[in-house]
């Protein structure tokens, strides 16, 4: 299975006009719409929701089961043929927004790619991971880059009849699908955390190409296990 081509094919079929989605809020049974702010924590959850049916469709097409992890465990989705399978596929959804330099160019951006301690240093353990790390053969990242809408700073309650007039909190969405090791950097992702950092770039193409990270999963594992 070529996860990249499978994902891209579904995107092109379901969203021929691009990934704008037009998401403006959350609908209640009382026909009220809670508008979405551009809070990155909220929007990261929205991207995961949008990806779930795509991942499910890929799994179904390839006779695979899908299991979701808890919010604090890796990965977001696990694909496998049977539970004792040692060729499981991990899929994580990541997102970030554009920041700009004074001249208007996009600043370098990056993603965090999970912990370099816990399960990575104990391949047979299950700390912070759905199944032991050694049971995963492939690790994929679905990454999104978007622009925030400055008009969507707060959440408001609107009537459903107003939905067509509401603003979406994000726009100009770009995405990539790549194996984790191919976009992994050599420094932690943020502050004092133990998160693996990705490569840094001001263009999604570098993540799509995957030629600036590690050359193999084995080299990636060895580097970060001993970091």
C-alpha cells in the first residue's frame, strides 16, 4: 500500500476545489452554531476529525482495521490486519499556522513528532503508545499548514440560518503526507519538552519531498533513542 497516493487520491476525489472545507462552527440540536476561534488547539482537533474518514476509507480499501488512541497516546490512528500484527502502521495528524516576516514572507515552520523518550527507548513497552513500538513497521505524518483568520478570535453563538454569513477560522490550507523519519530534524521540537522536532522550512514542498530528514527509519530510531 502506498499511503501517500491513497490519501492524495481521496483528497482529489472528495475536495476537487481544494481543502478550504468552509468550516464555520459546531451545530447543536437546538439549531445554534458555536463559531470557531482560530485557537490552534481547537483547529488541530478539527484537522484530525477531517482526516479520520479518509484514514478509515484507506484502511477499508486495504482490508485493514483502524484503532484510535487516547488523546495523550501515540499515534492518532493505528492500522493493522490483526492485533498481534508486527507490521502495524502509525498515522499522526499535525497542523500549524503561517507566521510572517516583516517583508511579508512566510517564516520557517515545523512540527513536533512525538516523544524521544518513553516508547522509543523501550520498544517493547506501552508507555504513551497504543501498541509496543516494535510492532509498528511504518510511521506516517499527515501535516497541514494554514492561515488564521484574524476576524475569528472569539467564540460566539449564532443561529443556524446565519451559517452562510459566518467566517471560517482558517484558509489557504496546504498539506503533506510523509513518513516520519523523512521529515524529522535533529533537535527537540519545543522548549524544554522531550518532543522530536521536524525539519524547518517556509514551504510545504520540503515536507512533501521528504529529502531533508533522515535517510532511513533505522537511522532515525538510533539517533533519537540516544539523544
